[in-house]
C-alpha cells in the first residue's frame, strides 16, 4: 500500500530551478535512499514532504492518518530542557496514558469501596481500553526503549541530566534522532542521520532501521549505510528524479552501465551523422550523387538526435608532495593524556612508518582529535614521548577548520597560503568548484560543504609528506568523496586519517589505529579485516590478538585461531565466487545494452520500415533483448543481496 505520493513537484528559487517535475511513490515499510550531488535539492524535497516548504507546482499526497517524523541537518532547540526531559516529551502521548491509568486505578479503588458498581463498571471499561492502547504503543517497554535508544546513539547516563541547549551541533542531531526513534512514526524522513555518529552508533542505527517496520526516506552520503539499510535508490540530479532497485552498490553498478551505454550510443550516432554530413558536403555534381545526398539529408532530418551525456562537476584533488622522509615517521612511547581527572588514554605505544596508510578509529569522545593535536604540536601530552621522524613534513586538515579566517575570502586564503598570483589562485580554486564571483565570498558565509572544500584546497597546496586528515569526508557528496579516495590512492607519502565513512576507510587504509577505553592499539590489517575480526566476537577476538593473555590455554588459542582462519578463508572464497558471478553478469548486461542501443538506432531509422518483415524482426529482437536485460538485472540483484548478507 502506498504511504506517500509525490506528483510532478516543481521548485525554484529565483532563476535557480531545483526540482523539475519530481514524482515518487513510497510504500508501507519501504526504505529508500535519496542521493545526489550537493545542492541538487534533496533537503528541499524533504522539507516539501514535511510541510516546511511549499512546492511551486505539484502535489504531495500522504496516506490518511500517517504519522511523519523529520530529522533536519541542523536542528534548532529553543527550550532549556534536559536530555531526559526532551526525550520524555517526545513520547508524552504514552506518558499521558500512563498518568490516566494511574488516576483510573485510584478512582476504581474508591468506587469499589463505596459499592457503586455502575461507576466501577464504566471505569473498568475505560481502564481496559487504555491498557490495550498503552500496550500497543509500547508503554510497558518504554523505559527499556528509552535507555536502549539513548545508549545506542552514544549518550551516557550523565548526559540525561545535561541541558540540550548546551550540547554541540553533532550531539543535538543525535538528540533529535533519538526523539524521532522513540516516537516511531509510520514515515521517517532523515537528512544525513549518520553525521556525527561513531562506528558503534552507526551500526546500532543500521540494525534498528533494518528491523523497523515503518517507511523510510533517507538522504545520506554514507555508502556503507545505504548498502545495509535501503532497498531502493532515488537519484536526484539536475532537478529530475530517477529510481533504481537495490542498495547503493546496485545503483552505482546500474548507473555505470547506463552511462557507458548512453556514451557509446551517443558517440556512435555522432560518428554516423558526421559520416552522412561529410558525404552530403562532398557530393559531386552528377545527378545520381546529388539524389543520394538529398535522400541522406532527408533521412538525417528525421533522426531523433541523442543528448550528449552530461558529466557532473566534481572536485579535482592533487596533494602537493614534499619528497620522502625517514623510515620512522611517528613514534609514541608510553604517551598518556589527561584533562584534569579525566584520562583519555594511557601509555600509548606505537610506530607509524614511511608509506603507512592508517585509519584512526574509536568512539566519539575517545580522544581521536586530541591525539592528532598531539602529533601536530597544537596540544601536549601529560606524560611519555612523541617523536616525529627526520624530514617529516605534516599537512593537516582540521575538521573544525579553525585555521580558516572567517573574515577572509577563498581567493585571499589561497593566495595567502602560497603567494600564488590571482590567476593561478583562481585556477586552483576552480578545481574545488569555486568559480566566478564565488572566490570573493566571505569565508564566514560559506556552507559546511564549501568550507570543507576550501580547507582541502588549502591543504592540497601544503608541501607535506605526512598527510593528517580529520574527518575530511564530512559535507562532501559521494562524488567528492570518491575523488578524494582517488587522490589519496595516488599520494606517495604517509597518511593518517580519522573518518566515520567505512567505505572510505576500506578503500584507503592498510592499518588501523584504535582508541578504546583508554587504550591505543595499532593493528596491521585493512579495515575490512579489522571489522571481520571485531565481528568474530569479544573475548575470542581479544584473546587471539593477545589483548587478554592467560584467559585461555595456548592449545585452545591455536585451535581458535585455526577455526577463525578457516572461517575467514571460506568467507573470502564465497565472496570471490559471488563477485566473479556479478562481474560476468555485468559484462553480459553491458553487451545486451549495446545491442539494445544498436536496435534503437535501427528502429529510429525510417528506412527500416521499407521492409515490413525486416522491421518486424528488428522489433521482436529489441523486445527480446530488453526482456533479457530485465532478467539479468533481477539475477544481478539476487546475487548482490547474497553478497551483502555475508559478514563484512
């Protein structure tokens, strides 16, 4: 059953047309990911659905009685409530029922004592109705859900007594998300819910949403999250919306095939048109050639020309490299850091060597940014020794962008960084999508995404060989993150990066530095191997890694290691098998798409219909090819789903 229908939605701001005839249908329990470049209109579309903005044209139909919850990117809190009060206010309808039940219990007790059976009977009927309603709304498990949701999204017991207005921007987003989850609306609209969540909170939210029975429309740049949660992707580009079945990986593969097919068909048609035009232009004066040229000119006039596939504007990253440093890049020797009585970590000991690509992970508040500040010299350790190797030159991206002058402009920022001339600085900024008058905007007026791009533009000009990036993917759209991944893949120096983007870490890191419960450990494994080992389970994994020596015997430890290796090998073999099958299907789909394009050209050619039998054969072949592609996509999605269900 349809729960939401968008019909031909248009929205413009002055000359800027954001939505141009967007239509979408969302069914009960369906989970859809809304993706697209920054500025494509995703947030605008959510606001129109939520009733916070009006469409210029078109209609929004919400099924009668449907409850709706909307998570904004930048929530606003005007009251002075504590977190406990705010979350309890989110479920006040359930609490009102509980209060009324308590009042009814007292009244029933009094009526029973007075012997007024008619009144008692009426009270008991009301009590029975409300008890059932209270149970249906989850009232009897409310306290348990309250604690589970707060803990799942990273809040501690002491946070419940804190005033919401004093929370950071990221904490406020998590507060609003927790309140929405407790309300359990039938339709949930989430705008970048994974921002500011650590890995544990991300995994908790993914599991919750996967098992949640309501409908979901979510805007996210987190490819890992979309792969695990949604079953359909709605892609919004240049004001138009197109839907794809499957998760984000399925969408990316389909879109790649689609664009490759479009480009090939366009190039082929352009070559054919050029050939015809060359013949017409160079036709000789004899009557026969003139007739052929005239005939071809008429045929060209009837052909429906394909539009040239448009490429999206993406940042063009290339980090300046200062040359090789010594083998030892960074050494921590029994380093501890405390703030007053609060100890972040103790006796951290590890080494980062030349060429290492390290991802720094850990829960929010564990001390990741502080550790980076110790390395860059912006803060000092409480004890221990930190050593930076000979010839190491650090280039640092600060997630809070404190190194940007809010009163400056992008042009002044870049020119002041390097001494580039204006033309050179403008050329560099254009690679980060600052063009025309945008280079003169005040930095303080830039959006979060624009500031991130400017900070990256500045870091890209820093001559370093040890690149330290603190949450560089925040505020970047998917294409921007992919461009960053490509640039880092070609970076010849050493890399240390903090990120909550698991796709990004999986493609970037070869070692994992983890801060957890006051301890810092370096694992010589990829992020995927780190996740697999962590998913294998607490004490077993810890014992295998030697974190709790003496907990098990050596023989048991060897047996557990052998079993774990066998499980991982079997898992990898199955993944390789599925990936090979998927690659074969993608190749066959590509070939069929090429054939469809060729048949489309024949059907678009009026000369095809001069021979009825030939035209009928081409039409049937076209239908058969399209049917086959549909079957191939279904098989692809089935295998992709099997691959997704395997432990990551």
